[in-house]
């Protein structure tokens, strides 16, 4: 045989696997088994838009209630009227619509005893979608009624889904509106706070300018007066060099005081900024105190005062070294300023009960009862006056307290009485207590 005479037999391609199509659930509720079997037979092979049916059976109204709880997505119910009682089916309709709130389930009521449940009364009084006598519900009519019910159910589900989408869109919109409103309110509060801060800063600047204008008046007057004296001396007695030198030194001293005063006012103004930065780092408070003491020692020596320090070699805590030194310096410089010449000032540091303390005790005039409410106010002048003609801006105690407050500490004041001096004590968390607080 030649090659052309050979016939090749090609096997047919295997059939494609069945594609699982979605099935719509219908419930047959009837106490007659034959009705269930007949319904399944009549609807065998039913398809609508490619979807088949899943037929579920219940033989009483009670079973139907359980079936609805287990399958809330049933689309159509073929419901008998007379089962456990003469009105079991009608009672089930009320349960579905009123108790369950199920408005999308399509209910086709069918009965073998039409006279017992007249069609007009049932249609008027019960929320059903179709009414059929079992004798008239042929396979074709069942097909037509079921198709109409399934389409109605699909339309209702689309409406329900659209309503839920609209409700969700409304919820999202309300949430966005609330969120945007909260953002606008927060922004408004920030603007108001910034405006309030600007007003306070402007008022503070005006106060500083007023103090500068007032407190610089006397030193400037001295400078001008000494200049006139010097001019007169130099004009009439050119040979009196020693006298001229003495007057020049006085002018220089006044100028130095003026410079120091301006520097102090600028420093105080900067320190009193509304956002005072504080950086908490491991800090030796003893070193802080010793720096403040040594910085004020020349001033104390100039007034023949004894300035002593008592404390351990080291005491660690969490704090801002520069800010704490500034707070302690304000207390020590006040003690020097208000103590009399030849007086004693004792600065001590230590720890007790998980707290570190720094105490500055002076030998000045002390405090009167009316001084205590004004001690830490801004630009407050107390009953005591500097003993060496030093200048006072009324900001030192205010700044010291603010720095201590930002460290979570406190300042305590004690004055036994007039002429018996005063002591100021800073309390701060120390060691592990401060570390736990910072964490």
C-alpha cells in the first residue's frame, strides 16, 4: 500500500469541562410531596441568562422559616396556603414581609382550595406577587410565572444594591465633610493661637521697650552729667589729670552698666519667647550649680559677700544644661543683688526621696507677705531693693520658674521674716525617676 492510501483516524477532542454556572435559589413550601416532585420535574433543565436553579424544599411554614434563615438569598418562593393550619401560608407571608423585612423575595402563592383563600382578598391583604391555583399551574404557566418572578427579583436586588451604594456614598461623604470640617476647625484654632501669640509678643515687646526707656534714663543722665563735669574740668584746669581720669572712669562704669542692662534685657526678652526650647539630656546638676556660682562670684566679691557651695561631687538627672544654669544663675544673682555688703549666700545641692534639689539662701531683707503672690509674675517689683544700686527688670524669677516648670519641677520659697533673708529651692526629678518620666 502506498502512503496516500493510508487513512489517519483523528480522535474527537475531549468535551470541555462543565462550567459551574451560578444557580438561583427557589423554595417550594408545600406539605404534599407530590407537589415537590412535580415542581422539580417541570423545572428540570430550566435556565435563565445561563443560570440554573437550586430548588429547596420545606414541608411546613415552620420549616420554611428555618429555610429562610439558612438561605437569606432565596429569590422566589412557591408557597402553599393550607399546611399546618388553614392560614399557614398567609401567616408566613406576614412573617417574611413584616418580621424579616424581606421585600425582595418574590412570593407565588398557590393553593389547591381557591375558595378557602379567595384570590381578591389575598391579593389585597397580603404582599404577594402572584396567585395560582394548583390545577391551573401547568408546566408552561409555572415556567412563565417563575421567569417573571426571577426577573422581578433581579431588578429589586439591583435597586437594593444601588440604594446601599448610595447610602455608603453618603456615609463616605459625611465622613469626608466631618474630616474636612475638623481640619478647618483645627486650622482656625491654629490661626487664632498664632494671632494670640502675635498679640502677646507685641505687648511683650512694648513692655520691653518701656522698661528700656525707663531704666536707661538714669545711666544716660549720669553719663551726660559726668561728661559736662569732665568738660568743665578740662576747660579750666588742664593740669588736673588725676581728676579727669577719675571722671572718665566713672563714665566708663556707667557705660558698662548700661551695656550690661541692655544685654540682660535682650537676653530676658529672648528667654521669655512663647516657645522656650528645652532639650532633656543626661545632666550633672552639681556642675550646673557650680558654673552659676562661679559666674556670680566676682559680683559677690565686689560687695565683700561670702558665696559658698555645699553639695556632692556629682548628681545626674535629665535636663537642659544651659536652661537649668540660667534658672540657677537667676536665683544666685538675685541673692547677691539683694544681700547686704558683707552678707553670706549659701548655695546647696543634693537628693532626697527621688528628687534633686538646689537651694539658694541669702542674708537679704527677706520677703513680706504681700510679696508672695507676685513672686513669679512678669515685670513684678518686690518690697526689697538691690543693696548695691543694681538694676532689676522683674523677669529673673519669672524665667527661672518657667524653666523649672518645663522640666516638670517646682520652686519653693521660704522667708522667716523681715531682715532674716530668703531661700529659694528648685526641685527636679533625679536619676531613674527622671528616666522613667521621660520614657
